[in-house]
């Protein structure tokens, strides 16, 4: 669906370049094309937002490796979400079910997942670092972070997923699809930013510890 919308957008831009007096009317896919056009025109704002997010992460974590781990977790969360959505589409096509109905609502998902992922990863990493500063080992700190903070993140993620899945009661296909897509995204963010990120921090610290380079004096 999205590729078709981008095709419409490309054809329309070619027509406008050749004839400035041309007027185009898109029915059905019009709203999605307009949203994609706005996203394309504001690409520099997305890049600026990414730079600001990285800077804020560094101000909070004060460690380049932590920022790198969080960014990788966020990227993987988005990829997992898109992958699960893709498999849902394949499953629906195989059994004749319309599980996913891509619409302009889908463009809101990356913002939602990034916001939740940043929040979850910061909570988990700050708890891990706090335990390390209190003198606990890397294993103990990771266990404390996952068992305490991870449990809280699991609860909030579950309630968020249930809230989005409430859209399944809607008669609008786009809203039902958005609920499913958002639920898959929140689940991906929980697994990768709430659990995977502190485990990667643990592996990194164990690697540094073996080489005598691990310090937690900040």
C-alpha cells in the first residue's frame, strides 16, 4: 500500500514539474499521499530530532557506549515492529484475513515506539548504574534492574498494549489495524529496550571487566 502511495506522489511531482498549471485530485489514497508528502518535506526536521535525541541521551547517561546501546535498541525495536507487521500481512493474505490495513495512522507508530523505548531504556540503565555505584557486581546489578524495573516496564507495556487492542472493537478498519500495529510495536520496544538493552550493558561491562577497563566513578 505504501509503495503505491509513493508512486502516486512521484507521478504527481513529475506532472507539476512539467506543467505548473496542472491540478491533481487523488481519491481514496489522497490522505495517505498528503501525509507522505509532509514527511518528505520535513525530512530535515526528522534528522534534527535524531540529533537532539542523541544529545539528550548523552546528557542523561553520560556514557557514549550507553547512548550507542540505546540507539541500537531503538532501531531494532522499529525493525522488529515493521517485521511483525509484515508477517501479520502475510498471515492475513494466506488465510484471507484483513489483519493490517495500512493508513496515515501508521505514520505515528515510530514516534510512539521511540518515546516508549527511550523511557524504558533510561529507567533500566539508570537502575543498573545505580546498583553498580552501590558496590554490586555486574550480574547482581543486571538482575536487580531486570527484576525490579523490568517488572514495572512489563506491567506498563501490557496495559498499553491492551489499551491499543481496544481499537479492535472499532468498525473502522484503519483504527483496528492501528491498534494491532501499536501493540506489536510496544511489545517490541519492551523486549528490546526494557530487557535487551540492560543485558547488552551487562555483556559490555563483563568484557571491560576482564580487561581491567571497567570504571563506575561517575
